C-alpha cells in the first residue's frame, strides 16, 4: 500500500493548494519552492493516475477528482495528527524539556516574547536556548542537539525542513558623524560593494543575504570589522567605527534616538525570510510544536 498512497507531505501540500487557490502560496506556507511543489503535485497525480489541479495564470483550482482526493487527504492528515497526539502522550518525560537553537537576531529580538508565552502555556517545560549564526543552528539540529531552530537567510539549510514565520529587512546604518549620513542620494550597489563595512561573520544569515545581493557588483570588499554578534556590530557602528549592515529589528531604538541613521541604498535586495527549521522528516511535536504555533499568532514579523 505504501507505494500506492501519497506521503503526508504531498497530502498536506494538496490541502494547502485547496486553502489558498494558489500553488505558489501553498509552497510558501510549507517552506518549499514553487518548482518543488509542482513536482510533488505531478508525482502525486502520476501515482494516483488522475489530474488533481488545474493550473492557470489566475491560480490553481482543484479538479473534481482533486476535490474528492482532498477530502480523503484531510481525513488521512487528521488521522496522522491524532496518531501523533497519542504518541506525544507517551513522551511526557521528553516533553518536559525543549532545546531551541536560534540565529542571533531572532534569539535577541523575537524569541524572548515567544518563550514567555510558551511558559504561560507549558509552565512545566524547561527551555534551553543556544544562540549562534544560521550555520551553527543547522549543525545543532542535524547533530540532535536541538529540537527546533530559527534561522535568517535565503533558503532552508541542507538536511532540514522549515516554514517561513516572518520577514525582515537589512539596513545599512552609520553613526550621524559618518560622511554617508549627509548624503543626498542613495548608495549604488557598486559603492556598497567596495566600502569597508562592519559585518557579521560568514555563516550568518545577514552575511548570506548581503553576499547574494552584491554578487553581481563584484561581491563584498574586505570587512572593516567582522564580529560574531549583532550586539557587537551595532555597538561598533554606534561608536562611529564605520557603517554596518544590520536587521531592522535590531536597530529600531538606535534609529529612533538618532544614535544611528539609515543610509538609503538603491537596487540592492536586502529582504530576507525568517524561518523555523527542524531535521527532515521530524516535524516538531510537543513543546516544539507549541512554540512553532506561537510564532504564527498575532501580528506578523516584518
């Protein structure tokens, strides 16, 4: 039977298409690319021998067969969730702890309020948090040293599954005394590429996004300073050491108090996704699933 029945991931994708009426939005919800989503749908159609989705420029619509299969899929997924809930009840001891690994920006500026909310729902769960760059978070998850991770960057790290929980924007900032603070025109990509900047280390989500954004302009110049935490980068920029690239989340107070000023940049894509991640085929359960749910409640990030 296993070779005839689509896997749960494919069924969840079909349900997401039914909810959104769009393959692209369904893919974004599940944290996969649209080509990967299209491939899964085609594979499921081949396995079942029927067309499930009609695709058009206006969106994706279920066929009659697709609507019927979606009803069955919903029951299968609900049964799988019930099975998972039952298995959770057998893991009470393990559920008394939660190990979280998070990249610096999320650990410093978003996780505290999520963990406070989790404690209100699960007062008996002991939470440990390790903070590092996105590469370090992926390593901890793959080594079995964390139950749930949070990263910033361009994609889900290899070996992990994930879902987008919000969005963030990188800003070029400098102290008011820096010459850039008096510019009347935005920086060009070429100017930013050749400028010595205060940066996070390689492996951080911030560095990944900046490297990619400036790849067509010759890449980044040698950093003025390369520091291992958002707080250190921000402190160096406030001191007047030089311009820096930081998450908008990290500099809200400094911009409001004019200890830092934003330097406009033209034609450089500095948006990034914030993701929750976990090892492939190990969907979050217990307190990890509860924490993931909390990240999706209330106003979105970014």
